[in-house]
C-alpha cells in the first residue's frame, strides 16, 4: 500500500517539459537514448527525456531497479542538449540503487598474460517506466533501459618520472576504471609519514625505501593486492633489464612485505641497490613498477595462496608488450650513489710528503754509513796499538 501511495505521488509531479517543448526531439524511443558514465566513485545513467515524454511518461515515472528511494530518483537536466533525466549512484554494494554486482574471472592477456586469474566486476541494472494507467488497457509503450559498467581489477602502476622528485596527477575518470584512485608513493620511515625526497646525488646504498600503493575514495568492498613489483633501469618496463622485488610465490631475500591484500593500501620495503650495468656511472637510476589487483575482501586471501589451483608462479617472467588494461602513475625516480669511493689528495701536499720521507731515509742511511766507518777505523787503530 505504501508503494502504491508513493507511486501516485510521483504521478502528481509534472515534468518541466512537455511534448511541445521538445520540438524535433519528440519521437519514439531509440536504443541510443541512454548513455552511461562509469566513474571511479559514481555511475551516472542519462536518458533522453523527450522520447520518454512522447511515450506518455516523465522523469518521475522512470524507476531504477524497482527502488523507490528518493536518492535513486532521476534528476531532470533541461540545459543538456538534448535534455536528459539522470540517475547518479555510488559504486558501492550497499547504496547502488539495486544494481547487481557480478565478478567474473578470465585468463590474463598482454602484460597480464602470466596471470591465470584476472577479475572483472560488472555493475548492471535496468530503468523501467511506471505506467500510471488504472484501466484494463493502456496505449503507453513500456520503456526499459539497461545499463552496465565493467571494471577490470588488475592494473599496472609505473613509477616513471625522470626529471622531477614529485608531481601532481590530473585525475580523469576513465570509462570503467578504478585507476584514478590508485597512487604509489615512497617514504623514509616505517610509519609512512615522511615522504622520501631523493637528492640529485642519490641515496646511500642499503637505505631502506618504504613503498605504499594506496586506493583513495574506493568503494569499501575492495582491497589492494600487489601481484608483482619489480625495478627496471628504463621507464619502459618492456625495454629494460629488470629485478623482481617480489612475485606472488617468491619474495626477494631483502624485500619485506608489510601489508598486502588486507586493506585499501599495500606496503613493502627494500634496501636501495644499484644495477651492475650502471657501474661506470656516478649514480644508478631505476624505476618501480607494480601490477596491482583490486580484490573483493572475501576473495583476497585466495589470491595470496601459492597452490597449483591458484595463481601461476612467475619468478622469472619478464614484462611483455601489449598491455591493454595497464595504466601509469608518475612518482619520483630512485637514484643511488655508486658503491666505490674515490679520495683525491692535494698533489702538492702529497709531493711534499713524499719528498720529506725520501730526505729522512737518506739521512738515516748516511748516519748508519758514518757509524760503520768509524767503527772500522777504531778497530784498525786498536790492532796497531797492541802490536
């Protein structure tokens, strides 16, 4: 009874537009009348309103997933061209206006071809028209608008800035992507409160580098899981030597995984090193790359298992070209000092020191020779006197 009363109230509310206001836009509905924007935090479903009015309805008679919550009602935008009725709801399982969340798994491709399980979450639903006719028959066409957004849950995050120590990231919502919510940062301390500022001459070898990959404003049903992190001497991971800091079933001897798959941030640390092929250079420069998965909280633990039924072991897999779902986030480069130390003495001082040492040696030699000569002469005189 309450639902019926609410629907009757919706009918009383008239649209701000009429068929005459729509002009040439007043026509029968077409499949292209709906558009969907899949944002990182919100999904926006827009439906051209003039075909809806032409069919005998208004924006108040469009119901999303049979949910009558006022927060899930359409908003009329007469300033758009053409005018639209828009539904906006958060990417959140508890307040998505009845949308259905479906997670599917497929084999990885491109840079993820070594992964046997790549997940995608699909968020879908339907907007239906409510016919206010109370008689036995109606002449109004029933309207149905289906929408869906697919979000891949695996990303390649690169640390690829060459010339600056930090940078601002302009975030743009990509259609069906959570990548704009992910950031990679480096820190000096185990509490992750002091951002690492790398001097031009580099940091000392074995300095502990603390790395954090964090999701910002991400729906609470996902955690951040790092599948693989590695370093390369080139910003382009496919064109460079690489060193694995960790892969799913193997962790570098000195890499310490602090947090992974248990919250909306992942953390690990490693001691600064250098690539041997840069041994003739004053500093060693390299870049971090992390393949990152957004996993549902209930399934994250399964992706951390190293069994034959889980993910493949990839301790020697080299990054591959053709990443269709990879994205780059810019951060600072890592620069380490060379391990050799060169000490340059003052040439004049060194020469004086050498000259002094040579003079002292000559004096000692002459004195020793004089003593030996005196001893020999004394012995000869002693023998003559006894005779």
